[in-house]
C-alpha cells in the first residue's frame, strides 16, 4: 500500500470524523487502519471490498497494508546518550469461547504486529469481558486509554471484538530547553490567551508555499513531527487539505535556521466511526448482509467501531496512545424483530392439546379469572 493511499484514507476519514475546526481533536490513522485491516482479513465478498475501499486499497493490497503497518513498527535505535523510543502494538481478536474460528484467519493474525487470539466471556459475563478488554488496552497504552469500551457496549449478543492498541513515546533528537518555555499569547477562535510555549533556534526542515508554513522536527527512532500552519484561518484551510498537497508540502521542506515557538499541548479524541466509515463506502459490515465467513461460519455483523486517542507534546518529545475496537455480534441476535405485545386482559379460550394428534386434553373459557393459591 503506497504511503500516499494511507494519507488519503487518513485525511478522508479525518474530514468526516473530526468535530468543528474550532475544537481540538486527535485520532490515530495507524490504529484505525490496523483494526479495519483485521476486519478486512476477516471479511469476504462485498464486505471486504468496501472495507478495503475505505482504506483506499484494492483487493490485492491487504498484504501491502500489512506491510505498511509492520514497517511503521520498525524504529531506529536512538542516538548516543538518548533513550530508545518505546513502541507497543497489540492486534487482538477477542472471541467468545463457543464461537468457532477459522484456522486460516487465526494463522493470518499471527502475521500482524502483536497479533493474538484471546477468549472473553461475552455471552455469560459481558461486563467481565468488557473489563478484560479495557484492562488489556490500558496495559498496552500505559494507562493513557483506561476505558476504550464504555459500559453498555458489550452485552450477551456480543461474541467477538477486533482490537488494536498502540503506544508510542520518543524524544526529539534535540530537546527544547525547558528554561526557554514561557507563557505567550495564542490566538484561539474563542479569543487570545496565554499558553506555555516552547522556543528554540536551530536548523529544522521548513517550507512556505500554497498558503501554508511547514516545519519538520526530527525525533528519535526515525520519526518526525510535521507542523502545518496555515496563513489564513484553519477553518478555511483544513477542508482543502488532501494527500497530494501534504506530500507536496512535506517534500518542499529544506533545512533552514528557524526561530521556532510552539505551544506544549495535549490533544485527545474519542469517536464511534460507523457514520464516517459509511460515508467512505464501508456500510455492509454493519448490516445483515455482512460476510465474515473467513473468520467464523456463524453469521456476524459489526455493531460498533470505537476509537480513542491521546497525544502529548512537550520539550522532551511526544507520547501518544490510541485504541480501536471493532465490536461484533451474532446476526440472529441483532436482527430479531421487536416483540409483538399481547395483553390477555379480556375473556379468552384456553386449550391444552396433543401436538401430534391434535386431540384436546382441555378447553377452557376464561371470563373472570380466579386463583385459589393451591400448588
């Protein structure tokens, strides 16, 4: 999968997922792409095609998606005197013990970073299952995501969940001087206010073109941060940003001496992705027509796709965590019609019959019910 396709998926989903541009928001394209990739590997037919289409991949590109995600986990060692970056990735299929799983899918899962299958008592103890998944996500994310799945999101009809969890922490190749951090004005949509602002003067990647200023900040592990600062308001500029423009902006950066000031910040995000994925064409996985035969012979559909993310940036570097859960339930349980209400509150007949012969053992008319309490 070309990196440009992944960026296209990321921006396409971002434009549909993010709240209004006057509100902070953070999410992890890596985590969502991982969870959707697991779902695509578990799907067949139209369901698979739609998921891959949302990911901006063709049917032959699932291995390329996996290659991109696996490649992104291969971080360089830190330079002399610096701490190595920390990266933890878990891709887990949580399944009800009675749900039969296709061996081929279980084998494929082992190819994914941190791929594993674990049992959860969805049918018999749904709240326990929820807590077990949340505890595992919390461990992977160093407690930055303590509760991915909210109360009520798991019930006795839930039988499986595909869960990605991600944690990343690394330092700048050259840290900002904490002594240089000052409270400086930041012009937010609701008004100007003072925020803790880092400052450094050094050579960094920079470009100014097409209404944007771009700064790249190198970090340990072969990672980098990219700051995209629009000349005009972000509310006007962000909707026009696409994969080609981002690629052109980053490619245009050149090492220049900058006097950079940038706020310390922490951004979070939480979302249910069904609506946004539907706008990208992935709809069948949520319907009775969903095909997850490569995972199990039992008919399943996705009931929800949940996501949370946290990112913290300060003088030393950045730390982030994210998790995505694709919740799955049995089709029959999900698609039962609402019960028909019958109120036996007027005179009626009551028959006791032999089913095979049709012989009536009893026939009663009940006009004024009474009960002696015997028995």
